[in-house]
C-alpha cells in the first residue's frame, strides 16, 4: 500500500510540474499563480503546497530535475551534476565523437529550450532562479575543462575558457535555432557547430 501511495504522490508531483511548465509557456511565469497551476492540474491550492512551498520552488524543481534529466546529467558530489557523455566525447576529441554527442543532445533541445527560457524570465521576478539557471552552464563548462585535462590537451589556463566559448555557442544555438533564419538545414547547422567544437576542443 505504501508503494502505491508513493507512486501516486510522484504522479501528482509530476502533474503539477508539467502543468506549471505549460502555463508558464503560455501565460508567462510572472502572470501564472499557484491557483492557476492547481486549477489546471485539477487539484487544490492546499495540494500544491503539500508538494511545493512556492511557485519558485516548483520552478527550481523543473530546472534541477527536468533539465538535468534532458541533459543526461547525474548528481555529482564534487560539483552538483556532471554529464559523462559530454566528458567522454570531449576527452576523445574526434569529430565523430563530438558530432555524435552533439546530435544526441540536439534531440533534447525542444524540451530544454522552454525550461531555460522560462527560468531566465523567472529570474526577473525571483532573482535566486537566475543563479540556478546559470549553474547548469557552469557545471557543463566544468565537465569540458575536466575532459581536456584528462586528455592532456591545451595549456591549463586555456581549458576553462575554451569550455566557456563552446558552451556559449551551444546554449545560443539551442535557444534560437527554431526561430532564427540562418540559411542552413538542421543537419548543416549541427555540422557547423560540431566543426566549431572540434576546433575549440578537439585534437
């Protein structure tokens, strides 16, 4: 019976998060209230607060849980989260390895994009969220730096900044590729992005 109860709680929590994400996309974070989320989820304000102390805590859960899941980042005692696939691709440093990781990651962009955009919009209302949104980027930069160190490529003072440049490119493209007119097909865009990463990080 306790297992069923735990499963029901997990389902309700996920329902609240999914409903909130849809409302944040359609109405905006600032305009969406706790009552809006509870009503749209078919539950009550009291139920919402049984799972999340506030709207911002729900947004934090979306960033911490959904974003890390989509980015295939696992918990790391040293630095919050880490992506072994990213580390392996950069450490290998070949166009094939980096390109395969890039294409696999690009498959998650449609799910990643709204969470990041809403999180950045929400930071204007709840400043603490801004640090949370940017943290995943820092953690990814740390992964790149670690991979370059393990591979012994570039000078120590170059590794982190190369990670900064690579992740800034990736973040910008992931956020804008659907709206931008770059005169490229999706495959061409991924090829160009891969080539840029190989120049920055590869061997």
